[in-house]
C-alpha cells in the first residue's frame, strides 16, 4: 500500500474547519432508472465530508479537506474542483493502487435517491478506504493551527485502514480543543460486503459508530437514523443519552427540523424549493450551513433567537441544493441564501 501527498503549488494556511473522510463520485441514473444499466447517467462529485467542505468554501469559510482520491482522471478532476473552490488540500492524499469510488445512485421520480452498489473496484478496495494515518499525522499540524471545528461522518469507520486514521483525528481534535461535528450519515452499503435488505445497523455496527458519538459537540442526523441509533427522534433525549450533552439536530426530509442547541429546544419548518430536481447532498449543505453560522458564535452563547436563525439558514442551504443535479454544483453562495430567506414566508414553530 502506498499513499502519496497530492502536490500543491502553494503552501496553504491553516483553516477554521477541517473536514475528514470520503470523496467519491455519485453516478446518478435517469429518474426512475437503474444507474448500473440505464442511460443516461450523470457523474457528480460527492462524498459527505467533501460535499460539506465544498459548501463551506462557497459560503466563504476557510476549510481544509483530508482524505484520499485515486490516481485517476476522476481523482484529478476532484482535486481541481477543490482547488477552484479555494479548499486547503494539503491533507488530500493520492492513492496509486486504488481507484476513486463510484457510488451508484438511483433517483426516484420525486428526486429522492437510493444508494446502490459501487463501480471501479479492482481487488484492493477504493482510495477512501485506505486513508493513510502516517500522512494524516504529517499533515495535521499544517491544517489545524486555527481550526475551530472538525467535521466527520461515520463511513471511514467501515474500513480498517481509514478507521485508524479517522479515530486518530478525533482523538487529536479532542486533545486540542477543536469541537467535533458529526453527521451520522448512515449508509449500510459502505459497511457490508453483501447486499442486505435491512437498512438498520447491526449491534456491531452501532458499537463502531458509538466510538465517535461520545466525542461530539454537535450531532446532526436524520429521523430514521435517530430512531435506529438512539431509539428516539427527540433531540433533547438523544443529547441526554450521551455524557457530554451535545447539541443535536434531527432532520426529517420536507417535515420540520427538531433541534436542541445550548439546552434550547425548538422545531423549524422546512423550506420547499419551487422544484426538486435531486435531493443528493441536501443534508450536507444543511450541515455546512450550521457550521458556517457556528464559526461566528460559541455554542454556549446561543439563545432562542440565534438558534432559530442558525437552523433556518441551514435549512435554506439544504433546500437550495435540491434545485440542481448532484451535491456540489448547485451549492449556494451567501447571496442565494439571503434571497431565498427573504422570499420565504414560513416560520419557526
């Protein structure tokens, strides 16, 4: 196994946010079709941590991405996209043995998506499954000096090599006073070698995920994920089930978002875009919106009004992405969210 740095022409500065995990391709089939056989397909850059990094950068935040791409055309194109977005890629690794992962995504007629299998594997797995701990350790100091937040999901825990690197980042962040935001992002396809009809996590999978949940300052998860992992979709109950009492946000598609920020509970109405093309990456844009707002205020300083404004901004970020294809291309600029919120006449319940 050999993972090398991806060279950069400029030495990039430490960022306020570090996003660690997978960068990959979402291969979207035609609406209602199967991307493994039906045409046309659309290849879009994706992977939740990469999506969040790109969304944060477009909003104007300073962000670093740490992960691995294959030494292939997809990997090179993804690297160039991150450079164009102004993302610090000092921690981006190039794997010369494993390809960039391609995820098959079935799109329903209403824009909802179902994750299928993968394409491109050549016997050694995918680049995102082999993020090098040695390289992570070498790069950490270059990206973490000014970091306030570490953003992670759970998918790297499904691969032994990447899990080792991933858990090192979590421990280092905890020891350095960097707050940890976790988007649970449960995707059983990444964890299981064989296709399974059951979407719920097994006991063993829950144990793996719980290794990082105990370290979170903020947890964002979908309603079904909340019920699977915590037997509750009430964010206050979820927070109180964990010793560090994190802030918790529970999303539920087009239904209201339930949240618990700095011991304040509330619900916020979703925003329905005029047309929904594709929901891929909406949750990642929501997470980016949350963190963008939290960069300018400490969790302990949040009151009811501030909490409502933070959640509404995040909701608008997620809604905006649904108006285009893929997770990254339709991500909003700040003015897009200002315009959307000015037109929105809904409210907080």
